[in-house]
């Protein structure tokens, strides 16, 4: 099928052609006709599947400008907010349409002025609530998109999202995209969507281009092994995944002591710094990005050669999303996972949930590194010598593994630091008294 077969307006088809696209992806082919027909959509697809065009092209095709905010797209992170708005601007280059992204980390004044002219508003929930408190109305919204809704719920945005939905027109078309469907998300669907049509694109990884390796390693050797791989691999862009903001910062600092330019990226960084990091990666074509799952979702980075699972993901599906960042556009890629003795059960469950069967690779010879004292780091290695670490034999992690501990494919029960990016009321506090809320602008 070609885009020209999807009954899109001529000016939209011209913009698509100018970007070099001729054939829709699987999720686009399934979604676009349904949205053009006015259906609500419940979609499941991975990052990089083309879902922005899947919901964006029909909205642009049906949009009438200068009638207030007609379309609202909610995203969990600032990066995804910017990425979606940039993509929509390219598709709308031959039409009159004012697309405005709003997110935290920057001044709210200019955004408040820009929203008054918006036809399409792309927003993170926290910042949108700030704008609503300052008088922004959503009653003209007839197209509502919840992009990566599972992430918004993981980050604690459920109450904010509910409030925003109730502020839009009841005569609207609603689209929800999510990698997973938790019970809370299904409840949201049942309350706010009108007989949604389920659309799913297969979450697949091209195994012919991707090399997956698993290393069973002692906890205090993970850093040394990572340094070995980063120094011996060909130059390129690598992403190292950690669980928390603190873990990202600490690992990036330790990498710099080994003359490896590790750069941490997470929700705690100012927006301009996060965007500068991504722009520099695009310009140089090489670097080491140390990221959390939340911060990495929505980042548009081409030509990633290596993905390192320094820490295991909290959710099984995130393993597929992580390794799917490499081996794209016909290029080869490596996905390397570190598994400690404490991780074995969880990793077996990930293998079972993702229908994989990987065997551990024998450890290479690598140098144990003495890491200089870093504030807050209580896990540094105490000895430095060169030795050969041999595995006791290949260990299989697959669906037949025993003693598997249940692992959620939806929302994780244990929050990481990155899930606290939201500044609002939906947060669990322990102790006898809740502290006063700081008067800061939300994300």
C-alpha cells in the first residue's frame, strides 16, 4: 500500500513525499483510515513505528484553523513533546496551521501567549495544568491524543490526565497509544473513549541485524566490564540504560574518570541542556548517553550502534523497547545486557515475557578499575589488576527457566526516581505530615 491509497488531502501527500516517504508503516496503514472515518483508536506500538504520523496525518487532514485549540496531544516527556510538534510541522508545511508545544523547564510566559494562537497543542500534563490555571480553555478540543499513555500513568499523571480530559469537549475523537495496557489504563479507556477500535503493530526486532549478548557478571565488576566494551567497540553512539536519575549521574561521572565522555540525560536536567545533548550527538555521530527509560522514550537519535542494559528494566516490555533503539534503518547493532546473581530471576521473567531464549556469553578478559572517590558512590572497586574472568559454563535464560518471579508487563510496583518527574498532587507520601508543596511550575 502507498500513502496515496489512504485518501489523504493532496497538500498532505505532497509534504509526505518531500520527506521521502512513499509507503505507510504497519501502524499507519491500520490507523489512518479508521481515524479518517471518525473512530476512537486504542493503539499499541513501539517507539519508532511511525505512530506520530498515524494520528497526526488524519488530524491535519480534518483540521480547521483559527477556531481555537482543535487538537490536543498529551505526551509524558518534554523530548517527546518537541519531537511530535516538529514532525507535525513538517507534515503541515503546505497548510495554515499553528502548532504549539508546551512543557516544563522553560518560562511559562511565552507559552501562555503562543497558546492563544494554537490550532494544535502538544503538551506535557503538568505544564498544561499550569496553563489551565492561568485561563487556557480546552472546550474547543475535538481531537484528543494520549501518546505513550502508559508512561504518563507510570509517572503519576493519572489525576492530571483525568482533569484534562474532562476539560475537553465531549464531542471529541480520542486516540490512545500505549506499549502496555494496565488495569488503570483500561479503566481510563472505558471511562473516556467511545467504543475504541483496537489497533496493534507487532513489536519486533530485526534479528538478522541485531546481536544480543548477555553477560553474567558480579555487581562490583559491571563498571569495569562496561568500560572495556566502550573502549574496545568501534566509534559510534551508545546508550547505557540505568534505573534512576542518581544512577545515571553517578555512572556518567565514573565514565569520565576513564576518559569516556558519558553524558547523563534524565528529567532532572533543564530542557535546554537536554536538547543540546541530543543536538551534539546528531552533529558528532558519536558519544555515550547514560539514560533512564523515561528520559529515553521519545528521543529521536539515529545510528545508535550499541545499547547497554547496565541495569535491567523495571518492565519486561521495556527490554524490547531498549534493544529496539539500535539495528534500525538497515544498520547493524549490538544489545548487551549485564545480569548479576541478584538479577537472574528477573531476567528469566523478561525472557519468558518477551518470548526469547538467550544464552550467556563467556566474559572477556578485562581490567578491573580503581574508581576515584565520587561523592555519593559507595560501590567503588577496591583492587586493580588484570585477570581473565571465565564463566562456569553457558547459562540459558529462556521460557523453560524455573523459579521465575512474576514481573509486571505494565506499570512497575517500584517507582524509580524518574517516575517523580511530575510535580503535582498525585504522589504517595509517607510519614505523619506531608511537606508543603514548593511553588514551582510543573513539567
